[in-house]
């Protein structure tokens, strides 16, 4: 008898084989799981937009300024209102290039490039 079997028997435990894994195996064409990407607003400008954003990912917009800002897509596909010191998020649902700006400060702008999933 192995030591594990003796310990299990002494504790009144029954050792069973591991249950089979449920569900279908992962598809070889399945993409990576959705991720969260951060864009920080500080000193009246948008920080760099991370590379590698894919449809289904979330963008977390963080406003570190003392002023209210927005992250508003030119095509109106998203519009995040960001009071001073607050954050907001949006899930990008499709691939493409999305220029964005702040409605309160139109000189603040950037481009969000999203790859299809």
C-alpha cells in the first residue's frame, strides 16, 4: 500500500480517479480570450492607445485630469463620459479604425485600431 492510500484510508477518504473533462476541445481557430486595454487621459491629452486590440476587447478609459473629458468616436460608435478622476469602459464590437476625440476639448484626439476577432 502506498503512503497516500494509507493516509486516505486512515482519514476515511475514498480515492477516485479524476473525472473526465467536460465540453468540447478548444477549437484550433478560436482566437485569444477578450482582454482589457487601458487608455489614460492626463495633462489634457489621451495617452497611447495599446496595440493588439481585437473586437470583443474592452477599453478602460482612465481620466487623471481635474477636468471632465469624453472619449467619443467620430462615427458615434462609442461615447464615454469621464468626470475628473473617474474611469469608464466600452467593449469594441467590430474591427476597423475609429478616430476619437473629447467633445469638451476637440484638440484632444486619437485613433483606436481594432482587429476583427
